[in-house]
C-alpha cells in the first residue's frame, strides 16, 4: 500500500518513526503488527517475515 499523503504513517507512529521511510509492516491474521523493517527490505526477508506471520510465529 502506498501512503502518498503520509496519513497512514502518522497513525502508525507507535511502530515506525515518521522519519524512518521507507518502512514495511507485516500484519498477522488478527490485524496486529507481526514485524517491521526500517529502510528498503530485501525480497527474501519479506517472504520470511510474511511466512512467519501467516504461520502465527
């Protein structure tokens, strides 16, 4: 999801500082933040984080 206006980033400041863009949040099945990366995330890292969130880890 792209946040052109910055509104999403501002609502997520408890997880990601506003100056830490780009950032990625991985959300689990219950809608909780399962993990985060600050800066550009490698594809392999994202796949691992998503798989862990999907498995409930």
